[in-house]
C-alpha cells in the first residue's frame, strides 16, 4: 500500500514538472514570435524606421537603367569596379524609354529597403565612366555632411541662404535642351534651343528678384541648364520629387523627354508661377543643379579634373577624340595601360566579379561580369578608348 501511494505521489510530481516545462516552452515560443515580428517591422521591405539605430550610417547606391548590355555600359562597369563602386542595373530586358525608366526607378526606391536618409546616385549607364576614387569619396562626404537627411531636417531658409545643400541635384550643363517645351509652354516663332534659353532666362530673372539664386542661377561657367543624365538625391527627396514628376506626366500623353519634364519641375518649384498648378511644384529648395560639377561632369572644353562621374551625352561619334583624352587622365586607366602586372591583376579581379542586374519586372540576380561583358574587351585599353555603342 505504501509503495502504491509513493508511486502515485511520484507520478503527480512528474506530471507537474511536465506541465511546467510545456508552459515555459509556450512562453519562449511567444516571445520568439514577437521578436521575429518586431525584427520584420524594422528591417523588412519598404521604408525602415529612421531611428532604429541612432548611429546609422546612410548607404549610397549607384543605379543605372539599361535594358541590354552594351560596350559603353561595359566600360562604365569596368570603371566602377576599378574605383571600388558597386553599380546595379535596372530595366534589363524591358522596353526602354527616357520617361518610362523613372517608373522602374520609382518601383526600386519604394520596394527596396532604403531608408529616408540613404543616398541614391542615378546616371546614364552607356555613355559614362567613373573618374577617381578620391573625387567620388570626397563628393559623397560633402553631400552627406551638407544635405538634410530627413524631411524633418529640411530647412528652406537655410538652403536659400546657401547654408545647406539641396537634397537633390541634377547635372548642370552648358547646352539648353527642352525638346518638348511646347507641351506646357508656347513660344511662337522661336527655335527649340531659343525657346529653352528664353524659358530659363525668365526663371533666372525671377530667382534674382526673389533671392533664390543659391538654387537657380545663370552660372559663371556657363553650366546653367539641367541635364537628365545624372542626379544625386537623398531617398526621401527623390520620392517627393517623383510624385511631382508623375503628376506632370499626367498632363500629357505625349511625354518622351524626361529632361524637359524635370526642367519644368525644377524651374517652376523655384519661381512658382501663378498660372501653373501648385500640385506640380516641389517645396522650394529640394531640387537644384550640381553647379560645381562635384558629382557629374559633362565635358566641355579642356580636360578638367573634377566630378565623380563623366557623362558623354549625345552621339558617341562626337566624343571619339575627347574620350581618349579624358581616359588618359584616369589613374585606373593608366595602370591598366602601362603596367603588365596591374593589368593581369585587374583581369583576375574582373574574372571573379559579379554585377547586380534587375529585370524590368523587378526580379534581380547576380551575374559574372564575363557573361555580359567580354573580359578580353574590358581589360583592353585600346578597346576602352574606342567609339563604343551606348
């Protein structure tokens, strides 16, 4: 009888311990689930909370839109690899259009994991190449240090006074081009370049009257006009600007020139004409031009060692003598051309390097450089100096 009672008591104790263990496992499981949900909220797709890590260092992304590989694109990728830059390509296998590409860019900045304070550099991929590592690093440090990292830190007064840099800058060039200006503004009896210059001149006059020359002016260098082939922006500013861009897009079915559209958004946002719908304006000071050619350099005249990215817009035939001159100034090109040892080291690096490719539908993959750009070409200085298709 005593043995039976002891057996019952032992079973009761074992049952209690079993229930306690089960309860602890349930609690741990619930806590783990909560942690997973919390982690997904902070780091999942979409905009991540800016204050998740107070010491967060903004990331810089370099993006081009290219629907197929091309020799010019391969040269740009080579220059990025040899200057320690990762470039991702959007729109592969899609139907390219200057206006359509901004839909791919819009989708990328919204579906990715970019934070508001991150920086994105968007540029034409087929007629550009990177210059020197130190020029790019210095330019990015300056942009990070002088631009508002979030919408809350944006201060129109400080930007107009020149104490803060606008968080979105397009390439500044010497040629005035708004091929589709007639969609929104009528200029009878004038040539397209004349219409463009007159439109800008009126904007320059308005910016002088309103004290906004820090963000819109006739530049002493002549680089006074927006070029759509290069832009650097804080992610939050680009998102805000794209909303205005697509509102303007709805004003006509005939848009084909994104440069014309961005020029309208830029100039109207500064001058704020009464006959234009306010929904087409950005907050004044969000957008300006890279007047100092710190980030983008559209070559004009003599070789100038400035700008993180060189842009040779227009027909490649126009630049057949200029590009070799500029390439010969690049330290990475000199090493490739003049040193057998470095050329072989570069070749081995290129053979193992992968590049990031995004399809027009949004799927992405990494591919070896050699599968899209023949290594024998991109490691050949003579080929790089040639007239390459965009």
